[in-house]
C-alpha cells in the first residue's frame, strides 16, 4: 500500500515492540495525566491562574486521548473488561474539557471572519475570547474605500458574541463540576493505578504490536479512499451551502466522513507513538502533521459554519443581520472546502512520492 511508509514499525526498523513497550507508553501517559491534574489543582480557577489552568486542562485532554486511543488500538493485549470500562470515561474527560476552548476559538474565528468580510471595526468586545484576541483593524484600507460598516455585520457579531459566550460560560461551569465529581475522581484513581500497573494479558509480553498498529493504518487508508476527493477539489460546492442554510439543524451530511478520517488519523498517530517506544513522541512525520492540521481546520470551519447558521435561525432578527450571518456561513463552508482540498493535495502527494 502506498501510504505504508507512514508507519515506522516495519520489520526492518529493528526488534519487534511487544506488550512491554505498550505498558511503558501507557504508564508514561498516565503519569502525564496525573502531573497535569496536579498542575490544574495548583493553578486553580481564579483569574491569576487561568492561563496555567487552561494549559493543565489541555495536558489532561492530551494524555486522556492517548490512553483511550491505545486502549482502542491494542485492546486485544489488555484486560477486556478494564478497557471497556475505561474508554468511555476517558472520552468523557477529554470531551468535557475540550468544550470551553472550542467555544472560545469558534467565537474568535467567526468575529475575525466578519471583520474580514465587511471591513468593519464596529464590533463588540469579545467577552468570550482570549484577552487581546480581537482582530486587528485594517489600517491600509480606509473605511470610505471599503464601504461603511454594515449594521447587519455588527449586529451579527453581537449576536454571536452573546450566544457563544453563554455557551463557553456553561462549558466552563460543566468542566469545573466534572473535575470535582466522584465520577472524575474514580477515573483519576484508575489512572493512578495505571501509572504503575498495566493490565496486560498473559500473552502480551510476547506479542508484536506492529500488526495492530498496521491495522489502524489500514482503517485510516480505507476511510481516506472512501472520501469524495474529486468533490473536494471543486472551488465551489453549492450543495454544502444549500444544506447549511436549510431549516434542518442536523449535522452536515458531507462532513461526517471527514470527521471520521480525522479520528482515524489521530488513532494512527498515537499507535505510531506507542510502537516507537520511549522516543515515540519525538518521531515526527511532517506529512501526517500537515494532514492533521488540514482536518483540524476542516472541523473548525464546519462547526463555525453551523454556529453561524444556528444564529441565523434566531427568531425575530433583522433581515440585514440574517444576511450577514448567511454570508458568514458561506464563507466558512468555503473554508471547509479549502481544508478538504489541502488534505487532498497532502495525501495525494504522499501517494506519488511512494509510488
């Protein structure tokens, strides 16, 4: 298979990594989880410790994702009941901690796009964004040359600010409640045990990890092969715009396969880390990195477009506001297409270079 060289676990790479390597990787990630948890408790939730607390939350999410992914990929080498109990709990931790950051980034993305699309500086302060994160005014483009700031764009920005700031505040409260819950403490206790004792099966110590890591790569390659890459090469995907502005609020049908590829790419990356041993995190594949960034942009633009469409459905808003939100939605759907095209170019370049 053309993409096979992405996996650094060829038999030519050296001795076969076994369950002992997996155990070392899981212990290291569990230790990172506990270190991040301690940092989070030390920084607290006040204004002075907010940046450190946010970084601790990101570290918690990273380690939780890696442990969960390893339990998925290498489940046959671990106690089945333990894996089935731990995976959903780790997913709950990482998902809950991700929401506040997601809403903050979404608001910043949408307000920045409104600035770009309208040339306006007449937007409200971003109460939900990071301090100093407002988009800079375009000093080289006088207002008279770019048209007067539109009332619709300003009101659209204010509406998005209210809705997404409220969502971010609720997500922050939910995360704090989760971190103080008995459910989270139970997860933390299990991770603490994992830091010293990994529940491997009796045969794991003699089992090569590489076939399981290769299976993760095969699942990724199959999912990429099923993507509509020809459609992704089109500069204008009208179907994506029509669906997004319809009264239907379900997730965009074109996006789901791409989100799945993003998940499988992450599983593949973490499998590479586990198989590569103690230095696994240092093994960087620039092509994988570029592909992951393109899929992250795809996700961010897709969710931002959905937020713009949802805001446009707000009852009794002015037509000018709804129009500005519609333009914003179309802009973000174009960003979705651009991210798909970037991923396509990245993936096809890999195929050519290994053919």
